[in-house]
C-alpha cells in the first residue's frame, strides 16, 4: 500500500497499528492529498495496487466528494484525506492517545532513573 501512496505523492503518510484496540482492522494507513482530485487519484491507485497484489477491496467510501476516501481492505484500512479534513477529525490522535501517554511515561521514567 505504501508504494501506491508514494507513487502518487501522498503527503504525511502514517501507519497506525490498531491490533488489540479494535476488531475492525490490524492497521490503519492515513495519508493526505493536495486536492479532491488528488485524494481520489490516490485512493484509486490504492485499489489498483491492492487488486494487483491479490487483495479484494471490501469497500470504498467517499469518492463522490473526495475530501475523505476510505478504502477497506479487511485487515488494512486506508484513509486518504484533504489536510483540513484530516486535522478536523484527528484520527491519529484518536488511535494513538495511549501511545503518547505511554511514551511520555517511558521518557519520564528514563530521565528519573
């Protein structure tokens, strides 16, 4: 998937491992496009790449407006968004809240120890 995102120059690509946090997927991939057309093109390329790799997309949502397109590949869900939409919904913050607290606690423990 990352190759497909890279090929169409997706911005700020982030992988989030959500195993153990939800049963909907194992991995979320979040990326930004520069315009609605760019978002749609990136999502289309992800679908093509998945099909070439033998993966059947379970669904694609949001192609009409193309401000946020979700490609459901089963264990992997790819979100391609306009930057303002991405900022508004804050999926990274939603799915990494515990990670940041754990990382802060680890850093504090290291500096104290």
